[in-house]
C-alpha cells in the first residue's frame, strides 16, 4: 500500500514525516474544508428555497390587483 501523502503549494509530503504541529494543521485544514463544503451545501438549499418562496409569492400576487401608481 502506498504511503499517505499531502500536497501543499506544489510540494508533496509523507504524512508520516510531519511533526505533531504540522499534523494538527492538516487536521485543521481538513475540518475547515469539511465545514466549508457543509456550508456550501446549506447555501444551495437556502437559495433553492428562496427561489421557491419567490415563485409562490409571485403566484399569489398574480391573484391581487396592484395599487395604481401615485396612490
């Protein structure tokens, strides 16, 4: 089995060669990447819901006579 590596700024490093501080930073990066992905998915859900709400509002407004300009 190949040794696990990580690439940073075009350089590849063996995970086993990293000191504890570097390993901790790798974990921090992985955690923040996972959180960013979760937030992006949540944003996509939110945007989809907003589109649906705007369409529902538009459908309801189509049933109502708008106020004439100047009133």
